[in-house]
């Protein structure tokens, strides 16, 4: 893939560089926790936490899902964001969650290059949307709940929405926040429509 440890300096303090730093820590044999990632990231910890936990679920690869490991901490971070905005720290329970080395390795292999490209074009804009932290939290809670549901092939759409929302929060990019909110509404409507079709089909079979 053209990635190697020498690339870990990245572009400074962006998300791609943060993932490289976590990978170096993991390769050194140290346990990597969500708290370690948040300490490295510094500001806007809810956005970083949600982004890191949602990113692995965006990869439609034939690998075991990390939803069982990260689903509850992701929901906790989303609920905390909904309640408090970007104020304060995350609960210790969320900070102590381990980030599996395999997950970090996959993010380095498949996601750091796209993240670096997105970082170059994302910037502060539409502040009225970018600062709607609690609204973002509400949408993240809805998407986190969907990720926890054991529905095959349904993890990728809500995960993409979570990435869009948390990225917009991190970058103060109101365009991405607005796009994420619109996609969240679309995902929820699609889930309701599918549920309605399933119920109707089951009712037809029963009769």
C-alpha cells in the first residue's frame, strides 16, 4: 500500500498523523487506549473519539466487526456530546477502552491516505452549523444505536454518517455537519422503510 513507519510524521497534528502515532505506540508493544488517543489529540475530544471509533466500521471488508468492542463506548461518547457539547472530558469507562492493534493497523493501511486528502480540503465554514454540537450529538446517538443493531451490511451507512459529523465537528466545518445531518435523516428514513417492508412481508406470509 506504500505506507511505512517513516510516514508517521504525516502532515502535523491531523487525524491521519494521530492514527500513525497510535500505530507506532501499538507496534512498540504498548496497549493503546481511547484515552491515549484523546490525550494526543488535545482539543475537541468528543469529535476525535467518535471519529476513531466509527472509522473502522466504514470499511466493507471481510473482517470481524469491531462494533461489539467499540459500540458501547461510541454510544457513551455520543450521549456525552448530546448532553454537554464539547465541554469536559469523557467518562473514564470510555477512556479506558482498548483500541485493538488490528483495528489501528487497518486504519493505517486503508484510511490514512484518504484522510490526508480530506484534511486538505476541509476547513472552517458555516459556523452556525459547525457549532451545533448537541444536535450533532443527537444524530451521533441515533447512528450509534443503529451500529449496535445486529443487522447484516447495515454498519457502513451509519458509520459514514458518524465520520462526516465528527469530522465536521473537529474541523468546525459546517458544510460537513449539514451533510452529516442530512445523511443521518436519510439513513433513519431508509431503516424505517425497510422495517415497514419486512413487517408487510411477514404479515403476507402469515396470512
